[in-house]
């Protein structure tokens, strides 16, 4: 009765627009009323700025148009996703999930674990590959203010903890590659942190190397974003024709 498909935002930019028109025409030729929208995950419950082209089709004989979700009236920030974030220029205090105060040492590289408590003890591992201090982007990171980006490496950014993260790209899991980094520590996000920033639950199992796990998260449509798209399709299309 219906379908949903997605692609990268670049499909509607520059010379790729020709492919977009061909795809749209082919989908319509299959007997569907088809619309496409450029949606941003940051407005659909995900703490990440992530644009995706979403195609939606409804079978012609059903006489109903596709329906897309409206932007939510709020956005989640990096800090809300990973609340243990803190500046690491000195020994500092931060609140864990129980509201207790904990101390944390200063360090330029990744810490071995990030500990948080929520109904019991829980540990979030920080992979050694997160450390960018020995690479050129690590030296450049020191020059960038929180919320800023590099003039030398255009993809190298330090997100503002109180706003959504920048887009998690496929290549970002290569430690020496310029990409979104941790806002207050000279490293990239850990896989545990990335799961949250990409809208995956803490217990979602990823396999392979650090770079491979990052790549899979970088390719995925955030589940929370997809939830809002599917819910709107269910409520405004499927419930009207059954």
C-alpha cells in the first residue's frame, strides 16, 4: 500500500538533481503517488543535524496523498544525550544519573571508561582509537573553540554541547580524518556516545572495529527519526484507508 525510501541530501543539490528526477519518475511509474521531502533529524528527536531525502509513496488506487511529520517544537542537545560531558582542563565535578557528584581528572587523551549509574552500575567504554592527539587534526583541534570549526580542515568541528551535534559522516571513524569530535576532550566520540547521538539505544549491538561501527552509525537513518516518519504515515495514511 505504501513505501518509504531514503537517500542523502546531496541527491537534490547540484548535478545530482537529474538522478533525483529520474528516481521520482520511476517510482511514480510503478503506480504510486510519490512525494519527497528533505527532513532534518535534529527536528525529529535526534541530537544530530542530519539531513536526508525521504521518499514516500501511496498506491494510486487508494486515493490518499503521502504525509510527512511536522518538525518537533524542541531539539535535543549533545549534553542531553551524553550528560557526563564536562570540560577537562582541570579536575572537575559533574553529576551522574543519580545526581551524585563525582570527580574527574584532566586529560588530553581518551579516558578508559565513562561511568554512569541508572538503576545499577553501568560503564561506557572509550576506545583507544578515539584519541586524535597524535594527528594533525589533534593539533588543529586545540585552536578551535567549542562550537567552532577548523579553517584548515573543513570537516573538523567541535560541537556546542548545548546544541545538536553536526552530521556523523561515514568516514569519521578513521581517527586521523577530520570530522565531528568530542566538544571538550581531544578525541572523537566513543561508540557508546555515538549510539546516543545517532538515536540508537545503549544496548544496540554493533560489531567490527571502531571505524566499522562508526561507519554503520554514519550510514543509518536514526531510528527515532524513522519512528516519527513511520508514525505519521500510519496515522495519516494507513489509518484512513483501513
